[in-house]
C-alpha cells in the first residue's frame, strides 16, 4: 500500500510539473523579443508582396508616354503599393531596434538610420511618379506641337531618374544598413552563420548591380541585373521565414 501511495504521489507531482512547464514554454514563445521577430518577418513578406504589386507595366513599354494618362490607375496603384512597401521597410527596422541595440547601440543606430534614409528616398520616387503623370498629361495636351517633344524629353528624364532612385540610391542605402544588421546577427549568433553570410554576399551583389545600372552596363528589367539582385531577395525571404518560425537567439545579449 505504501508503495502504491508513493507512486500515486510521484505521478501527481510529475503531472503538476508538466502542467506548470506547459504555460512556461508558451510564455517563453510569447516574449517581447519573440513577438518582435515574428512581426519583423511578417513585414518582410508584406514588403515583398507590395513591391511586386508596385511594378507599373506601362512604364516598361517603348511608347509608354502616350498611354500613361489612359492607364493612370496603374500609376496610382503602383504609388500606393510602393508607399506600403516603404512603411514595411521602416517598420522592420524599428521593430528590431530594441533587440539589436542590446548587442551594439552604434551598429543598431546605423542600421535604422540607413533604413530610414532609404525609405525617405523611396518617398522621393513616389513623388517623381506623380510628376511623371503631370508630364504625360502635358504631352497629351501638346500633341502635334513642338512642345510635345519637350514634354517627352522631360518625361523620359523623370522615368530614368526614378529608376536610378529606386534601384541605385535605395538599394545602396538599404544595403549599407543591412550589412550592419547582418554583422550584428553574425557576431552575436542570433541566426545561423550561413544565413548572415548569405545576406552579406547578397548585399554586395545587389550594390554591384546598382553601380552597373548607374553606369548603363545593365538594364533594370535585364537578366544580368535580376541575377545579381536575386540572392539578396531570396535570402530576405528565408530570413523572414526564420524570424517567424524560430525568432532571434538573444541569449548572448545583455538584458
């Protein structure tokens, strides 16, 4: 009887321990760091979808200027999705900043600073899109007059300038910030080393693509440019998935 009684008490104790451990594990998964990492991962996917939807097909056509006014909905929706992408980019940095500054205040501030600069330049590209629509309307009104050629030149300059803003200025500023972010992840081993190193290689490749674009060696919609920028884009999605599923390992950070 004594042995049965002890066994019952032991079983009850183990059940109680398991019952207490389950909420603890759930609580651990719901820590502020874990929630921040999950939110950051979701924002990456939001930015990716918004970026895809911000593409404006009419601007890639050879005779785009004569069609812009009739297809202004594409420009308006593209601008709105680009704004959503900017908000997601900024949110990613701001959500992770409280975690990253515990590792390095300087590197974290640099990451956030470069990311916000990139977002500011992105907003400039949205403004340029609005100005491009104005030029297209002026071109339509001046059709058949010498002024139409002037509008065409200004519109093409605006379109090329927007491409340089989006694919050179933004990529370079964001890339420099991401390098600081990835250094933090690698040094404090918050994610697997291969994931951080992959990101660093991708950043260098993307910046190289931007410089080649600025030198007119490659084209935005060309295969070489896409091949150089694809590694960083793919790494960003993998990192986002990691943040959502696994989060950041913050055990090496000071409280």
